[in-house]
C-alpha cells in the first residue's frame, strides 16, 4: 500500500476510514488522562484530515496542526469549519522542520506519523524520528506532555506490534526515549460488513477486505498505543 499516494491523492477516502475509527470514543479520554487539554496550547504533528484536531478542540484546546500533504489539510479545513476560527490553525510543513516557536506548547502530539518513518527511511529511521521528536520537544514548555499515537494492530483483538519493524521502533521509544505506553481499543464501526470491507480495503488492501468479509466484521478490531513523556528530553 502506497501511503504517500493515499495522503497526496485520496484524502477523502482516508477521511471516510478514520471517521469510522474509535466509534466508542476512547481516544479522547486517553489523551486527556495524560495531559490537561482545556485551555491548553497544543501542537499536533501529522494532522491528516483533522480527526485528532477535532478531539482536541472539543475538549477546549487551542491547536496548531501541521501536515505536509496539502490534500489532507484541505479536508481538515472543511472538518474544522464548525469550530471557532481563533481556536485552530493549519500549517503545511514537514515533521522534521516545524514552523512554530520554542516553548509555547503545553502538549505536543503526533498521531500515526513516526511509525511510517520506520519503513520510509529503513536505513536511518532513528535519525528521522529523533529529529521529529526534537522538533516537538523544542516547541514544548518545560513539563509539557509529548504524546505519540501508533497502531498496535488492525484486525487484532489484543494489542501487539503488527510487524517486527514496528516492534523495534516501539522498543526504541520505551527503552531509548524514556516513553511510557498505554494501550486501548479503538475499533472501527460501520453500518454493515460490505461498507466495512470496502472502506478498510481501500487503505489496508484487498486481503484485509476479504478478511473483513470472512469474519463478518461490521465492527473491525483496532488496538492503539499512546506513548508519552513529560518535558522535551528522554526521561521516564
């Protein structure tokens, strides 16, 4: 699956997928349990079509959301139109060079971003992720919360790294970056099995769509991890 192509040219299809995820609403409370969001200034890296941005704004945060794909930001702008314009800002930029000032954010959050770096930059993924983390840390005020959100298994009933590569990345976050992990279920909820197969298949591929049909999943299991630490430097 070419994620670059999806993010650049199929933002509406992507938005339909993520709109169905976490149908029980567990992600917002999990983020809020780590960091106070009401009145907080939040930097969001890899905003996509604004799903996490909406969670942040709904909980009273002020968000600056960054993504490098203009097509994703176009959809995000539509999705955020109902919120007060002074409460959010969208910026087109790369995660490794964020156009934000030092020490202004109470929370810095990146959802489903750096896990891609593990496959996009197989020879130097640590360096690329480190630069992204350093940029997030630079924006944080002392004592602020740095949060990463990644998959722990699509179609999985129990949380586990879905590949050896991601297992290596997650281990690096915990052992080398001093991050704690929380795991939750964020299942996709669809009106019927056919819709579930078509929507997930567009992103995860034909084999996954066939599994959805075989399992008769209108509710598609998804496990999600939140890795976090306080402040900018690696610490427990």
